[in-house]
C-alpha cells in the first residue's frame, strides 16, 4: 500500500511550530514582518498573495501589503524595494511573480537584499546553496525536503531523478537532494530516453509542467514519487504532472495534487521569514 504524503497536515505542523516560535520571540520583544508586493491585478497572483497574508496572520508575522498598479515603472518598484531593504523592521521582501512585461524580473530579484530574500531567488542565496552555506532556499524545493523527512523517507544514498531544471524548482531541488546525500540525476526537455532514466529513480521528483505526463511506465516499482505540477484539467479539477491514479499503486509513497507539495510552499516562506529575523 502506498503511503499518501499529506502535505496539508505536514504544512500545518510547520505553521504551528512557527506560531509557537513567533509567540516566544514576541515575548522577547522581537516581531517578524514580511513585505508583500504585487504589481497589477492578475487574479492568480491575487489569490497567492492573499494566501501568504493569511498565513502571516495565523503565525503572527506582521504583513505589509503593497498593491501597485499595472503601470508602475521599474524605477518606482526598485525604489520601493530599496526603501524596504533599508527598513530594519522588515525581515522579508516578497515580490509576487510574474511581473508586467515592462519590468525586468531579474533586476528586481537582484535588487532585493539577499538578507531579506525570503523566496531564495537572489544569486547570492543560490550561490550559497551550491557551496553548502546557510542562506535562503527556494520555498517549493525546501518544502519537498521537509515532506520527505517528516514522512520518514530515507534520502541518503538513494537514486533521485529530478525532472525539470528551472531556477525556482528543478535546479535548487537537485542541489538540496545532493546536500542530503542522494545520487542525483537532472532530466529535462533534451534528455534522451526519459522513461529509462526515470525507471532508475528510488525517488522521482517531477517538475515538468505538463499535466499527467508521468504514467506508470516511467516509475520503478516501489519508488517514492513527488509531484510538483499544478494544472486544471478539462473539468476544472486540479491535477499534477503525474497520472496519480495509475502511478500510485506502483509507489511506496506519493504526493497527491492538491494536498501534496502545494501547501508546503507557503509554510516554507513563513519559515524563511522567521529565519531571517533570527539570522540577521
Ligand atoms: P518550467 O516550465 O520553468 O520548467 C519545466 C521543466 O521541465 C524545464 O526545465 C524543462 O526542461 C522540463 N521539461 C519540459 N518538457 C519536458 C519533457 N518532455 N521531458 C523532460 N523534461 C521536460 O516549470 P517550473 O516553474 O519548474 O514548474 C514546474 C511545475 O511545477 C509547473 O506545473 C508549476 O505550475 C508547478 N509549480 C508548483 C509549485 C508549488 O508550490 N506546488 C511551485 C512552483 C511550480
């Protein structure tokens, strides 16, 4: 019987632990604050930003909300970030992506102080991940490590295949699994014989961005399968990159969509915000 990895439950555990930590820090007079910046009114971004603010309220992190109009210039956005960089009462700065096309996302990411980069996207934090120094790690991959560890899944020495090489998910995921002593393979759009590569995986992490792409013939019997993908199918129901119903019986553990990886991202963002206050 496959173990269904319950991301909702594990993310709640993490949020409750953080809530306790934040309450005891408040007794010492320390309060964490996260600045959340949204440019334009993309409805999906609005939902993500709303969920982040809700999580802040639950944990006891003060959230500062900046809802800027679509026509905000790059200079105006960079000036706001610089102001928040210099504000000692702000521990984390989050700019909701994607940004309108007239704003250079890379420039925005590089302008956020690495000490307040709770998304873990700044090149300095990415570099720290590569050389194994403490720093902020991208939230979705960091959440997957928590899912594996808190579900009692051994990582060291295991063959791990990560499908996808994006800067936000695939690459940091592979580096984190390496840090945990897995033997890591990164597969991507130019990988030859993807099925054969995936079949070697004891732990298969799928961040391919294609609905139900990974079917049972990609999966070794008894493997652990982590599905990062989020899509809406033709019936408007959420599904992942993995054909869950057919793959699940062949696994020893698997994450569902929804309720697997998704809820972990915000929990780890909150964790980074509290860490920021403790580290800097
Ligand atoms: P992306 O599109 O940037 O990257 C997809 C990767 O898949 C690319 O590196 C590409 O090389 C690889 N790929 C594409 N087609 C392939 C093929 N046929 N064979 C092998 N590799 C192939 O996507 P992303 O930002 O990394 O996100 C991946 C998925 O995860 C998306 O569905 C996204 O919505 C989801 N996501 C979920 C969360 C969460 O919180 N759960 C967070 C971020 C992303």
